[in-house]
């Protein structure tokens, strides 16, 4: 009888357009107490493929009497409508004992494509079980630890591109629940009136924290009395700090006051504005002018005091700290203003993160106290992709739920990557132009598509095994990782195929314009492929476009592809096997060499929340994802007069004269500095590659890319708390200096070291800077707050992955295979190593670190990978470890 009443109430809610509200509780199996309680209504919106190849949307609600399971530690809530659909939520916390916060960290949705839920569902997918999962790097339901979260208004959470969840009438508490009763409620922003009926198309959640109003500021010239700087901005800060509770770390989150007091100074080529709010937080922006007449931010500085109000339970109360962001950011021409209403993240050192919004600034040539004409940031621009239309193929792609636009984006640049085996020789070669096509939801509740080119400078990793090989390409912005898995096929293992494609990315507003979920981490994988099939001992060759599906909407496009994942000899491609798409072509598609700018690196230290060490989760499709083969590719018509370029066999670098456009990976050099006692006091092994912009004799800009020789002269000074390593190259015409500092931290006074300052002195030698305008001039580049190679004292720092060090807007240094120790050397040997977060764990499949370490043979790697993926899929949710860097 009771169940009938529940069903009738649920039906009534649906009829009224409102999802029914349930109370879902998880019980501690040991104590019998309720440890998680969530009262909420939840509506699912799921896109799916219909019989006529169009896209439908199914809408259904979580039943109030759904089956509930879960765990208390980690805090996991599972609610299902058995055999139909369900969801799982994982909560995490920061700093217990009432001084931190909790939030929703991960969501997983499971559903069956049943005809009564998904009308006219395609016969190819009917009754298929689907699983969609997302890790929320932009936290949701954030609440003070020990309190409950309360929010009546609808909140939409996208789960990849095909599923969105609408939460409403929410009150929940996953920690410190007493006798099954909610603690004091913290209400969400704007939740001051009863919420409207729940629909599936409400305003998306764009930020988990309340944002202050945007402030308007100006600076007056002391000589003339005229306004010389205009600024409008809002900012939210997130600052890590040590607490007085054991070794706990907490995060202070606050918004900058729009009533801050402005001061500053104005000049022809340099201006400064300083904003001081009533809580003692001071934000200073320094502006300069570039050689080509653009104004830019040359430095951002925040000064703050750890007051009890902003930093409760601080270990160092009332301590004042200063952090700076040394990035040079070009904004707009003189006489114009720069506007960026969209959220813009900025990192100040390793402890302070900021998000600016509603920004508009003009630090030079202000006239009549008003902003000049605007230059607008890319995130504020209108649609960068055309509205979706019918897919241009005669037969629509069976795995695309949002049809691709008919207008093609520019072609991606072509890159050349390799993976090396234990012997240091190339064992996998890949040349290709690769583009990712990722649909996403924008703030206007529209579906847009991001076209992401894999840059030539993407860092390459992977592994080579007896029967399996993999290539991992990683690049920024977006912390994008593309993983390609190859294996041998056939009864006699005579062929190889591409059998898996994985993509992991953050929805970074820099590439996902106006995304409704900025910062969201998405991981996808298709392990049902059988593409690029080629005989062993040969290389796969395909000039034509080939498009592969990662899931029902995300695609990867390959052009000008040459691949050889097995049997590489002498670092060269073997004879080529032409793909079916190219058969019939008499001339390869025109090939254009693109000039690639410096890699875009916003941070000199790894971001704490990027997890590149775990395998990509597998989306559980029970049917293989079919692939639409394109038998021909359209000619490249972007040029008025195309010049076909036949690519030579891959027997030597593309350029035979002058410096290569991209040099090979730098070789590891071994450098030692000895102290007064003639014993080693600094050990440093690393490969070094320079990326430096310069001006040529014709006044055009170019980029010099070259490797440092391994025979550098190493000098330096060793001290208790400060050590210096200087590497001199080419008779000291190029000199690179690392200044390491050691400091105490934590309740136990634990010491750590890091490279605080990195200096480069160089001349533009003709060998590396062809046609340099002033080759004899000595030039300097420096980063005084690099915060690189952070390690606990008494250990060495080790990082096999590529590590970008940004010195200025014109100078970047790539280091790889780094192993260094500037303090406490014992017996001339490295101490135990602190592994960097960029390196995969030794047990992770498909990563080169395991091979480089030489711990296990390739067969064991494959077995460990299979076991790791099996255990990963058996566990519904893994415990989330929140790793925070220390200073």
C-alpha cells in the first residue's frame, strides 16, 4: 500500500513538471548509525540515438524509494532504480575537526537504454548498459565541514556531453551527521526565495562559491589630476595555509572587496595600480608596453595577512605573506581597453590561486575619464563554431549524438613523436596531424564543439612491449592527454592494430569557450577499435583524413599519418603500407609547414589537482563503437595556389640544412659541483632544451629551439640554506643558473627545498639563431619566483617527464629526465628520490617511466596493466586523495 502511495506521489510530481524528493541515507555497518544523508530531487536528461539516426533526449527522475547503498569512509552515496538507472556521488573533505570544507567531488551515472525510458531508441543500442562518469575539478555543494548544505534552486551538472543532472530541493550532509539529523545549514548563493519548479533547462552552475560584485577603480595622475588608469574587476582567491591542528592544511577562500581603495602611479611606459580592501588584502598590478605597442601585465602581486577571520586556526596567525605571478600577458594596443568578463585563472606561486572575472582595464592613454575601444579576450567572443547542422556524410555517423558542423576548422599542425625503450633507442614512431573534436555545453545552454589541435610540442610518453605498445601525448592548456594503444593481432601475431583511444581533459575556458563547467575533468576511452591494421615490419601510412570515435560524440581526426608501434630499427620508419583511404590518390594532399609559437604554459610548477598517473577509466559500452570509413578525402583548398608537397621517406630529420624546426629530445647531462672539502655538494642530471623568441635582420620574429650539449661546465656555491648551480654552454656564451633555497615548514619543522630563481644569460649565436639582428648582444631572462623542483630536504628530486620552465614571455626552457639534489649529499650519491606528480606510478600501464626504471620486463607490464584495469573497473569509486603542494 505504501509503495502504491509513493508511486502515485511520484507520478503527480512528474505530471506537475517537478521531480519527486527523496531522503537517501547510508548507514555505518559497524555502528548502525546514519553517516550520510541526502534529501533531494534529481532529474536525468540523457541524449541518445534514435532509429532514424536523429538525437532524442530522455528525461526521468530518481524515485524517492530508490535502493540506497554506500560507504562512510570514503563518503559514497549510491541510489538506484534497479535494472533501470541510478547514480553514485563521492564526497571529499579538506582538514577535519571543523576547520575545513566538504564538497561533491565525483559523479557517476548508470542507465539502460530501455524502450520505455528511451522512446524509439536505435536497435543497435537498445537495452545496452551505459556508464558516464565525471570528476568535478570545479567543486560543487561546498560547505563548512560539520554543517549541512542547503539549496532549493535547481542546479545543473553536465556529465560529459550526453547526460546532465538537475539537482533541486537539496539538503545533504556526508560527514559528522549526528543521530541522522542535519546540522546547521549553509544556504547556497541566491537561495532566498522558494525555488521554481524543477526543469531540465535551468541556468547552469558556473561557480561553487558566492562571487562579490565587480568593483570599479581608477588612478589619478598626481601632476595633471587627470584619470590615467581605469579598471573594473572582481576576483576570488583560494590560498593554502598550515593549521595548528597536527599537520593539517586548509584553504582560505574569499572574494576581493569591490569597495577596495585604489592607488598607484602612471607613466608613459609603466603604470601601477594597487587595490587595498578592508581586510588588509592588497592586490597590485604592474603594466608595461611591448616593443610592438601592446600594453601588458608584467607582474601581479598579492599581499595578505593570515587573520583569524580569513584563515581560521592558522599555525602562523597574523603573519603577512607576499606572492607574485611573473607572467607577461599581452592585452591590447595603447589607447584601447582590454575586456574579459569570463573567468580567468591566475596562479601566484604554489600556494595562491585566483580567478578574475568581469575584468576591464586601460592603464595607458585614458581620455575623458572613459575606456577606449575594446579588445576582447577569446573567452568572451561569440560562437567560434557554427551551429550544428546535418552531418555532411550521406549516412550519418552512428556514434555522434550532436552532428558535426559543416564548416571545417583549419587543419592541425603535423607533429613527429617517438617513444624510447630501455636501451634508449626509438621503439615507436608517430608522425601525424591530429585534431580532437569535443562537444560541450556552453553557458547559454547550447551545444558547441571545441576543435583542439595536438601541437607539435606535445610531450610524448608511452611504452613498448612484446605484444602491446602505447603512445601518450600531453599538452596544455586543458591538461589534455591523448592515449593511443596498439597491439599485435592474428593467430600468428603478424599484424598490428590501434585498439584503444583515450582522451582526458579539463574544460579549460581557453579552449572551451564559455563552457558551463569550467575546470571539469573528463576522461573517456574506447577499447573496441581495430584500426590502422598493418603487417608487422611495416609502417602504417595514410595521407587522407581518418576519424575515430572515442565515445558517441567525441572524435579524433588523423591526417598525414605515419605510424610504426613495433619493430622500429635505426630510428627510422620501415616500408610503408598505404591505407585504403589513400588508394586511388595519385598525389598526396598538399602539406603546409606551420610555424608553431612557444608552448602555452601558465605554471612553472605542476598543478596540484592534475592526475596523470591513473589509467583512463573505461566507459562501459557493451557493443563496439563502429567507425565510419571515409574512402576519399577532399583536397586542401585553403591556399589560392596549392603546392603539393611530397613527404620524403622518414630516414632523417625533415630539414637537412640549418637548425631543425623541432630538435630531437635533449640528452641527459650529468653535472656535479664540489664543495671546499672536494666532495660533491650538488648533483644534477637533466636534459635541457631552449625555446627563445628573437628578432631577425628583416625585423620578423622567429623562435630558436635547440638542445643544450651534455658537456656543460658546472660551477656553483653550496650553502646550508642556499645553493647555486650554473651551467655554461658554448664557451659560456650561454649560461643557465638555478638558485635553490631551503626552508622549514610544518609543525615538526620539516625542511624542503626548491629552485626559487632561474636565470639565463645568452648571445644569439648564428648556429641557433639564424639571421639574428644583434647576435653579439648579451641578453638576460629571469624568473625570480619559479618554485620549481619542490622536494622535502634529505631527498633528491626526480622527474622523467617533460617539465616546462617559463622565464619570460619570450623564453622557455624544457627539462626532462631530471634528477637533482642541491643539499645534504652523502657519499657522492643521490638520496632516495621524491617522484614528481608528472611521472606515472611504476605500476601504471602504458607509461614510459616503468620501462625507463627497468624494474620489470614488458610481459609483466602488460599483465600488471590488465590487472590494474580489472581492479579499477571492479571498484565503483576510488578514494580521492587530495594532494596539496607545500611551500
